[in-house]
């Protein structure tokens, strides 16, 4: 466990949690834009982000024409028009609703090797101001599952084999009908790339995530729970609904 005091915020339900996180992210964007010409943001694509993105998409305070967006992972093997693509999720939940300056999408149709180089270059061109992320049922962040997570990864972006627990979560989330439908490989931003973000906002929803949340906040910093490394970041804010915080709360009551 890190010595850094965690900024943990717990709310009663998904909507309240997402909107609280959205309000904090909105304030961070507005503050940054008062001091710099643009803001570079990495977005996660998952149902846990729905209500936060809904809040941001309706913001009257954010000048989206000065926001440069990225996303943090993408499946390999889906058709370019597949609705399950994370780029499609972000298009539907945010990009199509705001006048965004630019959206930098991981496009595996360009060829995986080319895309790794292209995306790494774009990410490293300038600092990442904000990362909006979640935590997987197995403790993953982006698609850095326990078997492939590396806190000292030399890569910026890489190809990974998806853990069965991670692929099963995609079925739990309603993104795929069956495990066989979930791709086995993906491109992901690595853990050091995520941690380079100056401001991290971690939004986690649901009882299926409660053990991972407990391990993140109270367990050792270990790749067995990749999200545990978030506790070492000096500016990571956590937003949980009561279900996601359930197992941690049990410890607090002991």
C-alpha cells in the first residue's frame, strides 16, 4: 500500500457516482484550459464510464474545441464497423455529442505494427493532462491484466493476450453475448503510459468490482492486482458506488 493518502469518494448509485466524477473532471478541464491552449485526455470505454461521459457530454463549461482525445485500448480481430469496438463506444457516448478538437482512435485496420508506432508517437508528442479510467474485475487497468501487467514496461503501447477473467467481464458487462465472441488479443496503453497522466480519475461501478477495489486500496502494490499501482500516483481520484466499495467497507468496520 502506498504512503500517499488516497482521494476516495463513495456514492450511493451509478448515476450519482458518474456525475460526481464528471463534475470533478469538468472542473479540471476548465482549470487547465485557463492556463494552456489545449487539454489532452485519455478515455476508457466501458459501462462504468456511462454516467460520467453523459455528464461531460452535456457540460456547458468545457470548450471541447480545445480538447484532444485518445482512448486506452482496443480489440484486435473485430470488423471495422463492429459496435463492440471501444472507439465506437466513445463515438456514441461522447465524441458525436461534442465539438471535439481531435479524436485519436486506435485503428487496428491500419496494421497492428504500424498502429503501435503511430499511437505511441501521438501519445508521447506532448504530456497527457487527464486519464479517465476504471478497474477491471481482475484488477486490470486498460487491458493490462495480471499475467501481462508490467509496472516498468518499456513500451508505450503494446499487444496483449486477454486474460479469461477479463474476457468474461466483457460478457458480464453485456458487451458480448458469449465468451467465444470476445477477442483474445488487444492493443493497450501500458501502465507507465497511464501513470504519466498528470490527473487520473478512476470510476468504478458494481459489486463485481468490489474485490478488485479492496485489493487496489488495501492490498500490496502488485501486478496480481495491476490497479494497486494507482495508489502511488500523487493525483489519482477514485469514485466508487457503494456496491463497488462494499468489500473495502467491510474491512473498515472490523
